[in-house]
C-alpha cells in the first residue's frame, strides 16, 4: 500500500541567478553558471514525501528527450518509484530567475497538447494502491480527479490562483486539503479560501505567503494567520544546517511545505503541527541552490518539531 501517490507535475528548471529580477539597460548581462534541475510541483512533493519516510509513487508524462532522461536518472538516484508515459511534445520546462535574496520568477513552458489526458488504464492501478492522492494541476491530470474512490483522501496545490480562473476550480472542489499561494489574491486571501470551503469538500485550506507566513482556514472556522519561522533563532541548536541557514533559493519551497503538511497529517497531526511541519520543510528547502535540492529527513523533521514546540 502506498502512503501517497503524486499525480503530475515534473519538468526541468533552468535556473539563472541574477542580481535582481529586472531587465536593465543594454542587451546582455553576465550571470553565474546556468544549471538545469529536475523540478516542478509534483517532483517537489514526491521527493519531499519520500525523504520524510512515506511510501511514495509518482506518475506523469515526460518526453523522449534529454530532459526526460535527466528526470529518470534523478529518480533512480533518489530511489523514487516513478512511472511515466511519453508525451510527443517533450518534457515540460521552465526558466527561473533567482535574485540575491533567493526570490524567484518563473517562465513556465507546459508544452503538452491541451487535449492530453492521463488514461485511466495507466493511472487506475496506481490510484487503487494509494491511501492518499496528491493531484497536481497540469491539465493532463484532470481525469484522475473523478476516478479517485471515496475513502481515499486527496490534496492539491493551486499555486498562483487568482480566485477566479476556471482551470483550478475542479481541483479545488475535489480536494480534501488545498494549498495555494497568497501572491495573486489581492490582499484578500479569505475570499478565495472561503470559496474553496463553500464549493468543495476541503476541510483545510492554506494560503502560503513566503517570508510573511500565511493563512489557514478550517471548515467551520475563521481565517487565521500564521508566521514564518526564524530558522537560526528557533532551530539553530538542532543541527548545523539550521545554525548556518540563509535563504539562497526559494525554488521548491512551496512544494516542500506541502510535503511537510501531508507528512504530519498522515501521521495524525493536528493543524498546528501540520503547519509547523510545512514551515520547517519549506524553510529547509531554501537553504541550497536549485529546485528541491534540500530535502529534510524524517529524523531532522522530528527534532526540529520538538525544538519549535
């Protein structure tokens, strides 16, 4: 039995480190070495859950190309159970600018045909083995939503949803746990979060807000704010990684947050403990360059949770 099946959301990030996320005068700028990383949302959640000790499987489309080969090698090195189909359009990609403070701006190349759907004969046997399914929001995962049986919990991350776009609404309505970014909610996250509660089945909705913390809304409750952790001050005595922590690259931090949240909920943790686990995993992900290159272990998570309390 799988603890978690992650559906969709792998690609390759090309990371360009720049002094600031702005285009100056002239037509070129010398930058640090440009590197490629296996990335995107499902990748971060799957690897995060795997390193937290959850029995994890990841399914998606990749291309028969250099990026697809990079994905396969990467998962073999991590020991991630990855099953895939080949998309004729190739592997999804993005080019991400990362500034000196670790903040990023992503240019996302989804590239798959709009009519591409993951077939039931492929995803069905994997869903049947899963206690929990995390469905990423690329369009080709859409048919999986209706096929997940009752009794199997579902989560999704809506990312930069503005509260209005139709694409994310089917995912928002179906999931029992929903995360999203507060970045495009116009300073009023409760409106979108309340829509998810009122129109779907979610018992918990979390809107992350980076270094400012975020917002949490439980079914039947009121909107609450949570703060970001100060890793050095609060966790510096736990390990050298925390003592020397500095924000280097935020690529994959949101996906790490989700993996921590799912890990804690899967172990029966309450909302406060789940948010703590998410905050810890998300902060840990920011300490190294590249997408999802710093993955917290279950042992360090447990020690960090104890220290945070």
